[in-house]
C-alpha cells in the first residue's frame, strides 16, 4: 500500500514542528519529530558525562541507547532505554548537544533507520534537517521552511517566556546562528534545501498561512 510522506526541513525555530503537527492533524497523517530523537540520544550522552568532542565515547554510547517512538493521544513520545524522556529534552543544553553530537555518522545512521521504518508503515509528516535530502529522498512533497535569524530568536524568546524562562534575546540569536552553521556545515547529511524542495520563508507569515500553503502544495501533487 502506498503511504504518503511530506518532508519539512529547515533551521531551528522556523516553525517546523508547529506547522507539521497541524498538517498531520488535518490530513490524518502521523507527525514524526526527528529532532526529538537526536535530543533523546543527546540526553543519553549528557547523562553519561560525555562531551560533544568525545567522538569515540559517543560512538560507543550509541550502542547502549535504545530509542523508540510511541504515540499517546496523537502526540509523539520518545522512549530512551524504556524511559519516556519527552518532557526532559526541550532544554537549550540538550538542543545544543543534539546539534553537536548529530555530526557523527553512527549517531545519524542509528536514527535514520527508525525514521525510514516509520515512513514505510504510515502516512507521515516528518520534520528535521535532512529528511528531503537523505532520509526520504522520494517524499511526495518536500518543504524547506526558513525564517530570518532575528525572527526565529524572537519566537524562541517568546516561547521561553511563556514557560517562565527569562533569556537574553541576543544570546538566543547568537546560539541560533551557531547552531545553523553547525547543522549546515557538517559533512554527513547537512541541512540544506533539496533541489526539488519548495522554499517557504515564514518570517512574515502566520502559522495558518504556512499550514495552508503546504496543504495546498500537497493537494496539488498527491
Ligand atoms: O529540531 P530540533 O531543534 O529539535 O533538533 C535538535 C538538533 O538535532 C538540531 O540542531 C540538529 C539535530 N537534527 C539533525 O541533525 N537532523 C534531524 N533530522 C533533526 C535534528
């Protein structure tokens, strides 16, 4: 049976997960958040006191990390060695470790297998950095969703504020630029727009506008 897939790639804070969740709900697809998988592995490295430059230790630690995905009320849960860590991975520390440790091929290969298996058995909206270029090169629709770093920092700042965390917006933007650079310049499966991806710049668009744009594009190709 044919399963549809929509790949949404782009830098941190472009609105990928918010939009992907809405699209999944509307189309009755499963939302696969691949960043959460890299974050769960990053948490495993942090817990084992491994720093991001310890390549050998990271590669060894991969062998002892079992990552699986479950869905509770339609929400993706990431399970690390039997523990649901979904509530522990949304910190800047884990995000930065995920970006730094995901440069190593063994880290990526471990998760790519899981991502492809999910897309093989359901209709999916999958977001990440290398979905259209590497994980699902035959996706029915590929979107490269971006926004200016200033706008992405503004959104992240607001999001943190809503969670009661007071952060410096300039620091956030600096962090975002650094993360972009690392994600785009790594050797293996870097973040870039696939040739056949549609570029959507969300800097001046609402979430609804971005969602409708992508659903229209999907209806045109399906
Ligand atoms: O989307 P996010 O902020 O949850 O992702 C955290 C980091 O994980 C991101 O900076 C790079 C890495 N990542 C990746 O390399 N490939 C993916 N498909 C998804 C995330």
